[in-house]
């Protein structure tokens, strides 16, 4: 690492932190990337399992890969911008229909190797409990250490917001009974040759499963609240609506799962040649296809109850679990009050926030804001003006949304077409509208980059 280069501190070795580090280093900035997780762990979290960089702790899916979907458009923008993590995700992809899902171990290894081998990046395994006074990007994610949360709270003079998030169980492929389950992609998308495994339920089986979910023993939320040190306000046990535990959703309405994560539409059962009442889908979780994730089954049930309840699903009666679902605390700042669309702290231009702590939701949103924070921090250190992306692009719209949504209604935001400015002429069909938004966004991005004094 060349000591004469401008220096940048990045706190957090997750998706946003790694993307930020790569973009800044590629721009000629000397980066010190701090990650508190070590092996053996001196500090860890309730959700991480390794000390590798960019570890995916929830699903292994990065969402739709179709360019006419909001998540797919954001991926397209990031690919055109030269995102390291999108490149690694494409390399580590596993079959999952129209979605981009990855072998989480391979993905993390690819990112770790790239970051650790970059001549301008130094990875430091150390807890940072206070905001540095030097140029800094905070990308510590939803499981930020309580000491740093407390310091951020004091620095911003605002209360931070907390909610509870959940992850789904993973089972071994050979423990799924394929005499009952079957391979199929929704609507029989033949180009994907049944990337998902489907466990069908009739009305009686569905009712039994829902009743068991609603009455199963859960891990008390206060156990998570107690992990937050004094001086940091815990949330009132609220859940993020985009990632509700399956048992909470089931309690809202007995048919909520059949119209939600277990909806059977487009998944005819080849064993019976009928459409099931409900279907629990499983998505491949690793490259060699030995592990499958229970789609939409994030949960806070105790381990014995997860074993009992999920084995009630036909096809999973002998399921062997390699990871159990769990709940974890999620933390984000009041971005509308604190950040500009460049992701700079409004009263301190050399301090940036990126990733879930900045108020974006989802893996790709974290990568995208990490990209922008890294690029803008580098521009600032090189004497250039930090940039806002056009509002017609998904990246620009997302950063505008997290910094302009009314604070009293602010919850983490993921990419969606509702963030984009309205089209001048609105096509009638949803597909045509999505295609029009996508075409306009990519055209706007191309025009924006062509006028810059540099490209990523």
C-alpha cells in the first residue's frame, strides 16, 4: 500500500463496506477496512457464522435478475458501473429461476480474496467503537456493535431505530422426500428446468401446519433486547414488514401464507396433476446442490419447534437441518434527517453511511449504496465534487428515497419502481411500464456517465 495516497477508513466488512473499499481503492485511495469479526472470534454477532468478508447471513438470493424488475434493473446498473460484488455474485450463481442466487460460501470467498489482495486495501480485524475524525464510511450493517451504536446516537443527537429481522432454515437435499416433493419453476418456466423443489400441501395439511406455527414456542424478543447495552434505545419489538417471521404472518390470517410465501399459483403437482392448496418452495443454497433454503420461512421458533413444525410439511417429514432460522436485531439511522443523496453526513461532508445502517433494505441495495459511498468518498479526497445519480436511475432514486422520506414514516427501503419519477406517457400493461422504466433508467445512466470526468 502506498502511504502517499489519500487515506479512507471504512468500518464494516459486509456487502456495502467491501464494495465501498473496492471502488475507493480502484480510484487511487488508500483504504483501511475494519471488520470486528475474527477467527477465533473476539467479537461476533448473533447471525454471522464465519469471519469471512461479505458473508450473507439471511437468504442466498439477491432477488430478481430480470432487467424489467426493480431489483434486476439495479443489478444491471451496478454491472455497468463495474461493481465488484455483482461480478462475484454472477461467478458464484446457483440455479434459481429468474432470480440471482449464490453459493454463499463461494461468494464470500471470492469477495474476500479480491479485497485482501488489492494493493490499496488493508483489512484490519479490530472493533471500532467510536466514529473516527478522519474521512470515514460507516457500513456496519444491521448488527452494528452496541458500543458504536451508542457513539452514533450521541454524535447524531437522535435516537436510532431498531426492528427485528429473521432468517429461514436450511435443510439437506437428500433428506427431502422426492416421492412427495417435485421440481418445478412457477408457471412451468421450462428454461429453468425446475430450479425449485416444491412441497405440496392439501387444505387439511395446510391447516395443520398453520395451527402448529401459531401455537409453537418462540424465542422471547427480550433476549435480543438485552444484548443492547444501556444508553441505546431498543425498539418496541417491531418487525420489518418485508421480512416477517412466518409464524407472525400466519397469526394475522389463517390463509395469509396460502396467498403469500406458500401461494400455489403456477405450481401444478405432477404427482396428482392438480394444483395444491399451498406449496412450500425450497431454493438451492450452495453450488453442488446439497443444501436447500426454505423460501419465505424466516422464523423465531425455538430449535425443537422448528424441527417439529416444518417436518409437518409433506416432503419434509425427515428433513435434516444444517441451519435453523433465527431472529436478529436490525439497526438503521434516521437517514432523512442526517444524510444527503450523496450519502454524506449533512454536517460533516467527509463522513458517509452506506448499506442497511443507512436505511436501504436487501443485499443489492447495500451493494449499491456501498458503491456510491466509496466512489463519492474517493472523489472528495481527490478534490472532486461528490455525485448524485439521476433520479431516473434506480440507484439515484433509492438514495433520494432514503434521504427524503418523511422521518416519522421511515422504514428501510428496497428498490422498487414506485421510487422512480413517473413516465411521460404511461403504458397500459404492467410489463410495458416496467420495460419503459428500465429503458429510461439505463439510457439516463449512460448519458450521466458519458458526461463525467471519470468512469468507475
